C-alpha cells in the first residue's frame, strides 16, 4: 500500500490520522511516523544507501529488502520488506544534535547517524556506513540518585545485575575502543552478582539513561541502600557505591569513578 493510498483511506476513516515526516540534513534518511485513525502506530525510516551490513533476505519477504527499519511502539525493530515508500518531497529536517519525540518514539540526529527508540528501549541506528537494530533492556526495576545525575537499571532475576549511567560522564574517562557494534560511550558501568565491574564502552542504546527508564526510576535517597540479589548499592552525598557477593564493585560520582 503506497503512502498516498494510506492517506486517502485514512481521510475516510478518521480525521485524527496523520503521517509526520522528517529527514536527516544529508537527505540520506527519511522517516514517517504514522498515528491515529484505524491504522496501527508505527515508525518507518528509509535510507537511500541501504542497510549495511544487510542481513540475509528471509523467504517470507516478497518485496524490496533492506531499505531501512520499521519500529512498533513496544517491539523490536525490523528490517524493511516493502513495495512502497514513505518518502515525500522536502520534509522537515531534524538537525544534527537534536532529538524529536513522536508519540512512543524518540529519534536523535547526529553527524554519526540517526538513532530511534520506542518505549521498551528497542530501536535502530541508521547511517551510510553501518546500521543495526538493538534490543531493549529487560529490567526488574530502576533507581536514581537524588541529584538525577546517576540512573541505574537492574535485573533481580537469577544472577542479579546492575547497570548505571552517569550523565556527567565517567571520571577519568575510560580509554575508547573501536566499536564493532553500537557506538562509543563513556557514561556507563555494569556489575553482576559475581565478578568484577566493567565499563560499558560500546552501546547501541542509552541503557539506563533512556528517558523512559529514568522517568520510572525510584529515588535512592542519600544514606539509603538497596539490595538486588547478591548486589548491594548505597547512595551517599559523595557518590554511589555498588558491591557484589565477590566483594567487587564500583563507585560513581561527578569527580571520580572507579572499580574495585
């Protein structure tokens, strides 16, 4: 079904139906956010240079494969298999360094590429050089420090784990590595129920710093502690400390961050 046909049918179904278009400054990527009416909400982004690397075309796809990604409000992103296009002439530009919220979707434009996520943290990254889908976090819960500078997501099932993001960045900044998937980050650290804490140096999503995670995170007041399985975290005015059953852990603050 082409977009023009969608719009015509939607006009008959409901005046609330709309397609919001935008593109990156280079013009290589264009997106359409469909909402309202009797059609399901979805985000579709097409890239003229194609998805790279391109996964094998499934037998179920009878149309053009690899032109971009489709994202539902809560599920994982999927590579497009389409016989139409959402592209229109002269859509609004999403400038580099800016973010746009479209219903359940959040898209950020940068010189590196376009990143979009849904309310479950699933999403995709598109660029001329490389593109990929990434999974949302499966979290039991989340907490943050009173300042809001540190946000942690945790999984309390079986082998517990905690991942924390610090908005001001890790200090000193970890040495960057070449990322095979995802993009470099200097704001995250992870700890499991046993073993040493590790810096998260490559990521395909904002992790605990995802706005939806931060919005639901409970405040861990200064002087308070939280137990997540074999991991204990303590909030102080000086910073956040998390330690596991092996005695390993990490400390985070604006001034310094370290593992032990």
